[in-house]
C-alpha cells in the first residue's frame, strides 16, 4: 500500500532524531482513511528541545518526501519535552506543504486517547494528558463560533471543494460532540448531515468526491449553487448550535 510505504519512509528519515513516539490520528487512525484523498495526520514526540537546527532538519525531511505524491497530505506536529501538558502551546508543524506553528487541539488529543494509532514508541495514554469533556465541548463550540461562523460570510471560500466538505462534516461532528460527548468519523458525519437538514445534493457531491469519483467539481453554475446552498444552511445551523450549547 503506498500509504504504508510513505509512513515507513517517514519513520526511517525521522529515526536519527530519536523520537519518543509517533502517532496517527484523524481518518488514518479512525478507520475512514481514503488513500489519495485523506490527510495523513501525525504527531511526533521528541526527546530533546526543538532547536533551530532541529527545525531545519525536519523541514528538509519533509521537503525530501515530496517525491512521493502522497507526501503533500502528510502533516506532522512535533512536541518537545515538557510541552505535552500545555494545551495552548504552539508546536512546529509541517502541513499543507509548508512549516507553521499550531497547537494540538483538544479534538486531536481526544482522538489520540480514544483511537490513536501508535506508529512507534509509547502510547498517547502514557505520554499525553487526557482531555476533559468540558475542555472538548468548549473548544468545539469556540471553533464553530469564532472560526467557522465568520468563514460562512466569505462567499469566495465556498466555491472550493475542500471548504464545503470540511465545513459540513466539522459542523456535524461538532453537533454530536456537544450533544453526546463523543467523536465521529467523516463517514458518520456525512450520513448524519441529511438528518440535520443539510442540502442533500451538496452532501451527495461531497460523498461522491470522497468515496467514488475524486475528480473536482468544475461546472461554474454548480459551484455557485453549491456555495450558496452550503452557506445558507451552515450560517443558521451554526447560530442555532452556538445558542443551544453556548
């Protein structure tokens, strides 16, 4: 499997830095991974401070993986010693083909504890603090209110396949987390969206691209209609969710 070959290559390249652990979360760990369409979401725990020289080595490692077509979807955050206990700590992260700094969110931490896949080293339960139900709910609610709701008011974003798919599934997943205190996969979210009132033709389009035909949508009229349908649904739906659980 090409994904396994890339992961093996990544772990071999990372070995000289002697990571304490490397874990997968997201679709790869949760059983809904679609090769070539899903991201490879990883976390690596290092055993030494992340010096500038180490950061340069990590950036060079990821750039070197670019010969593999799946490497553009490989994202990894690097946690240095003593930073696992700080939920708002930003960590060196390679994602979307460039380097950045971002925290490991409560959703990611809960995923790692619930079904994280150990690729190397120790378990998330032994090395990463647990997330309380309250911390998880507060983060999910804040993400919907402060990130996704303002994005709904930016029409140009919603002509893109990625925004439509992630925006809708993130809303459905947030709904279940706030209602039931649990996490669900994107597949489960897509099954739930029609029940939550999402436009059926938009959900069918996302399902098609994720599971059947990966060719991006191209018809300009459909892109405009899909964007309007998505925004018209998500705006009021997020407002209701935030009012109910806020």
